[in-house]
């Protein structure tokens, strides 16, 4: 399996992995934590994997945890319940619990609870994006949008209302009426109090259209938010994520762009962005970035 092959190449002796830590015992849910060596006040990223809201396992994404941890970022990768066993409310409650766990345990892990980011790929980016825009999910766990330092979306599913009839699976999950679907779309909730956003997308993506990332960034900018959409020419849906792995890092600057965003917005350092409101839709040549290394 591709994930297994990639994970076998991402071995780092200076990274500690804490596996199968329970975060929602009632739902039998656990998470893995990737810890850089000898860190204090490190930024913390909670990563939500994709899989059409129906499948996926946290252990498949070890390459994500090791890529960021090798650069000094603590990474939390939780499992969450899937459709059809639960709907929107179920997996969003799980996601909020995972973020609350990361916030509560950040300091004891060597992290900074004030520099807490949510990140996701594909359907996982929809989950992370909804956490970062609709305050009700985190509020149920005693947190607010101000507790998030930023949101990183990789090929995220946004701006999909109304869902066409051909999207039968999403209509089963999110409802057939636009009023129901809006509950699941981060576009619905952008009001200016959401955290900074970095939205990455490949122009060759045939599963999730780039227009959704551009639309979300533009709406965030319209209400004076810090948001950026970066488009990578010729990069497909999985290529964008797999470029975090060591063997495929030269395909796209996913890792360097994510790290730059985290460093610019972590709260235990002086701000590095001069403007309070930035909105860019940048087209990036992947071949210009080079290998980040590590």
C-alpha cells in the first residue's frame, strides 16, 4: 500500500511517537502524537485526514506527523467516527474533542497551547475548516475560535452549496436541501472572527475543485481576515498531500508553505506579517521550491 511505503521512508530517530492515546473513551477513539526532540513552547497541529468522511486510519498518515515534527512542530493525528455510523454532528464532535485534548495537553507535551493549529486534507480539511469558522463545535468543549492560531486546508471541500444531484454521497451525508448543507460548509460561517487561513490546492485536482479554496479565501478577506489560497499548477488531489513525504517532497512546496504559515502565526514569537489582513491567490511553480529536507 502506498501509505505504508511512504511511511517506511520517513523514519526519524529524533522524533518520539506516542501512539493510541485515548481522547474520547466513550466513543473508543484514540490519537497519535508526534513529538520533536527537546522542544519547549512548540506549535501544535491537529491534523484531520481525508477519506470522503467514510474511511481512513490515523496510522496511514505517519508521514504527515514525521514531516512536521522533524521541523519542530508537535503533530496530533486523531481518528474520528465515520459515515454512515454517524453524520455531521458525530464526526464534528469527535474533531472538537481532539482539539480540546491537544489544547489541554499541549504544555505537558512541550507545546504552546496558544499556538494551536488545525489542518486537514480533502474531507478532513472540511472538518478542520468548520472547526475554524463555526464557533459552536469548539464551544461545546470550552474553547473558542480565538484559541486557534490558524487553519491549514489541503484540497479542502468548501463552497459546495447547493450540492448537485450527482453528488449523491454528499447529499446523503449533509442533506438534500441547501439549508441543511450550509451547516457543513465553512463558507457559511466566515464572519471575521475566524483564525488566519492557508488554503493549498493543485490545479490538476480532479476530485475537489480549486474554486472552493479561492472562494473561501476571498470571503475571509472580505471580512478583514488573514487568508491566502495558493494554487500549484499540475498538482493533483493526492499529490498535494503526498508532497509532505520525503520521497515526493520535490513535487510541490506543501511542506515549506505550511511551515512558513505556522512560523508566521505562532503566538509565542513576535508577529512576522505586517498587514492585519492579507488575501492572496498565488499560483506557485512547484519546481521553484526545491526540497525542504529533513
